[in-house]
């Protein structure tokens, strides 16, 4: 069933998309590619780069899960229509 729904491929695509989006968001935030951050905050322990790295990890994993889930549902609907 997992092979029929192409779950391994969907997972790999999801991870690739998630990592790409997280890297772009991290670089945009840390290097201020979209302009400087107007707010003033304190980032205890890790500093802003560390906290944004953690947030980038959360963004990557959640995006990967979302993309893989959507692709798997699309494949399940496609298989159901063939039957």
C-alpha cells in the first residue's frame, strides 16, 4: 500500500521542499535580505541566529509533513478513481 501511494517519494519531495523553504526563510531573516527587523527583542542563550535556526527546523519539518501528506492524498484519490 505504501508503494502504491508512493509514500517514500512523497516524503523525499516533502523534505526537499521543506528544507528549501526553511533555508530561504532563515537566510532572509538572518542576513536581513528583506530589510532590517524593526522590533527589539532579547534572545537569551542562543542569540537571534540560534533561535531562528530552531524556527527554521520547525518550518522545515512541518512543511515536509504537509507536502508529503498532500501528495499522498492526491495519489490516493488518483488510485481510487481508477478503480
